[in-house]
C-alpha cells in the first residue's frame, strides 16, 4: 500500500474490503477463473479468450466508479474488464502485486526484482530460493539484507549466508511415511 500511495493513489478508485484499486496499479489474480473473458488484438482483429489463472499479473488501465468496474491489461497483452458482482469477471480474486513472494512469481518474470533478506527469516535463507528470486529479474535485480556476526565472521550478510546455505535436500515432509502408513 505504501508503494501504491507513492505511484498511483490519485483519482478514481474501486474499493474491496480495505483495498483500493487505482488506474496504474499492478495486480495479480490469486485464484483460477476458467470463465473469465478477456480479449487480445491479433492482426487488427479482436480475439476473445477464456480463462485467468492464479499468478497472472497485469496493470489496471482504467477505473469506472459509476459501474463499479476496471479494465486490466495483463502481461501477456490480453485485456479484461472486472466488475464487482459479475458472474465471470468479479474482482474479488485480485490483489495488489507491487510486492509478491518468490513462490508466487515462479514461472514468470519482472522488469525489476528487489529482494530483502533479514536474519529473522533464517529458514528462507538458502541458495535455491535466492536463485529463484534473482532469476525472475529481466533488467534489474537489487538485494537488500541485514548483517550480523556468524561463526568466525564478525559481519556476515543475510545474502552471503543465503548463497552458501544449500540444505534444501533435507526436506521434512514425511511424505514417504504417510503414503506407506
């Protein structure tokens, strides 16, 4: 919401719960909607397609407060109109996407990725998660992390620790035991 306030929080908006949507906002679909209607422009023709999926991201092009709707252009070039209460295109499954988890971005990319690590997130400090986040960046990657003493190192950054920690092989899912029980 702080990023939104600096970038887009002006003019008309639509409200859902405590969330406001303005033109220019980055948004993400958080639940599959197989009935969502969207359009593409192909060779000068408008083509209709169906389906919007968890993780699809886009930008709000316009907000129409009078009919409680907004138009979103998705990163794949499709456009869709969300209308509160619509049977197929309701915006209850949209959230702001200025910041997302690495998990939600897998399979997609962004122009700029900013990752922050703090020692309090010790379990998330590992090479695989860092690699996944860093490789989502198409043009720019920035990393911010805290420092603290670790072992013989008087000031190791969370970044340094994430790069050297490669213990993902030790997964405690107990899946095998659950399947054979």
